[in-house]
């Protein structure tokens, strides 16, 4: 539990949750970590955050109880969670665009999440993934629906497109790489070091990998025969913005979903109208995006996230330290059930 900003997590005993009307109780099998967890810990994002808070936006669990109005058919199902909730009544919510609701809240950030043994959640947030679902599913929701929303819903990715992905070895970037590859696109993976390039190769990626440097745009054009790419997924922000525009082909599309390196940029507008570019911002994703992601991953299990580190729930502090390391690749999870095992480091 995060009790104070700028302080480590603390463990607390809490009463077992009870499923209220329209809710289910999950036995949490595993929780995936995201940088949202670090932002909650730091508390300096400018978001209105209230503490104490149980972090954890990515959750894999088994349904152990259902409340009034919920079908008993969910009992025993292994599920992941849509990591947000909204007002349910505005125009955006009515059309299923929950992430556009002005009252949208994120699981584990604005309300209690999955760093726990049990959790009660709204039944309409659960998505069954099958009894055979591995612990890798715990790392799917936030990264994969964000990547899906950017690539598919706003980016309009099509089979055969050439797609440049920044930070392609990290959680969001690697999710985008795996989704784009599964959809038949050609990926140009951009990483920060030669070590990260080797990691991509070791985890099965055999496409173009470029290490960031001053001549990056020139090298992107070289591997695309001088044409540039059809689509760029940029979740980095100020440091990459102008290179993203320059590496796009005529009528290319910039899908933008993050400001890790800052939010203020100067833009050569000739790049935009001269090449007839489209720029679209995206924010997380909606329940329909998660459903689409699950369908894709069931058909292409090789596109599931790579679990680089696995920690027990009582080692959550060490898990957060691991994702704070910018050299990290893949995803980190907490095993919330001791009997569970997962490929990767076991701490």
C-alpha cells in the first residue's frame, strides 16, 4: 500500500473483500507493474491523487465470488481487468469511449488496485482469458490497450505498413511491436542501446532494430529504401517528437501517447502540411480495445508480453525498484499467489 508520497510501499492486513451488487471478488494470481505505480509513489505528476492507495493497474485473477446481479457463470473464470472506470452516463461512456470521460479513473492509481491477494471489482471490468492463461497475461492490460488504441484505432495500421516504434524493448513499446507484427506490419524497432537490440533478438524479433543516435532519421530512411515509415508510435515526447515527424513518409501518421521526456516542443510545421501528415493523440484505451487485444493474443500467443522479472507480493518494493531502472526490458510482475511460477527471474 502507498501511504505517503516519496515513501516506500508498506504491507497492511485488510478485511477480505465482499462482492457488492454488480461486483465480483478475484483471487489475485499476479499483478503487472507499470510506471503509473512509480508516479503514484512520487506524487508529483499534478494529478489529483488520494492516499492511502493500493497500486496495481494490471491484474490477472480467478473469480471466487459474485454479487447480486452477476451471473454465477463467472465463478472460477480466470480473468484480466479493464484498468479503469468512468461515470457511465456521459455521451462518451454511452458510446463505449470510457477513457474520454472527464471522470475517468485508473485502477491502482485513482482507486485501489491489484497489489493484493484479493480484490473486489465491477463485473463489467472482467474479461475471461481462459483457464490455461499464463502469468504473462498479468502484464497485458495497460500496455496492450494503449498500444492497440494508438496503432489500430487512431493509427489505422494495415497489413504491410512499415511502423517505427520508439522504446521497442520496454513495456509499451514491446507491446506495440508484438501487436504490429501479429497484424502483419513491418516493424522498425528503435531502442536506446546495443544491449536492448540484443534483447529484442533474444526474444524472437528478427526485423530492423536501430539504436538511437544523431543520424537516426537517415538510418530509418535507409532501411525503408528512402521512403520513410507509414506510422510512428511515439510515447517518449519532447526528445523524439521532431525525429518522429521527419521519419514519416508522405501522408504518414504519428500516433502519440506519452510525454516521458517532456511536453513542450518546437515543430517545423512544414513537415506536417508539406508531407500531409496526420497526428493523433491517444490515451489508454477502451473496453472494446481490451476485448480486441484478448482476441488477438488468443490467436497469437507468441505476441504475449515477455516477463523479464517476477517478484513475490511481499517484495513489491524491490519490484518497483526494478521498473525504475531505465535499462529494464520487457515486463515485471508480482506473483500474488505463492504456488504460481513464471518464466524469468524469481525473487
